[in-house]
């Protein structure tokens, strides 16, 4: 099942190391089938506050996403970002193409969730 790496990165002055990170990250993704879905595009905030940028990287599965993040190639460049950009990074599995939230709610009700 498709998985995603999401990063919520706070705005900061651009640093040469961040540019180097941007130049090198693509090569770390390719062996794991990773590709950018969202990469710093303007965010339209509809509820709450969203200070910073959003990055979404798609992977064929959660195992591949984990392997990419833990890879020596990515770990080598990660400090180029983390020294200059604060934020959160998560991995999450997507849903099947036929996902239905009403069916999900019904299953939760049947299981006694409410």
C-alpha cells in the first residue's frame, strides 16, 4: 500500500547547506521509488495555523519509506536540513483506492467504538 513521508518545516533564512540538501535528496529517493508529491508549494490554511512549508513524498509502501529514511545516503544529508530548518517529519500509510469512510465508521460502530 502506498505510503508517504510528510514534513512540516518552519520558514527560515535560506542557507547554503539547505540548497545542497535540495540538490542531493532526489538521488536518495530513487532507489526506494520515492517521488515528491508536494514540495514547498503555498499552503492555503482553512482551519488553524500552519507556520511553514509542507513536503510530501510518495513511496510504493511503508517499508520502502522507512528504508529510505534510514538509508545511509539520506542520513548523510539529513543534517544539512536539520541544522537550519526546524520541523516535524512523519511516515504514514495511505488507504486503498476504494476506501470508504462511512464503511469505516460502520465497522467502528460494530466493534463497539460508539
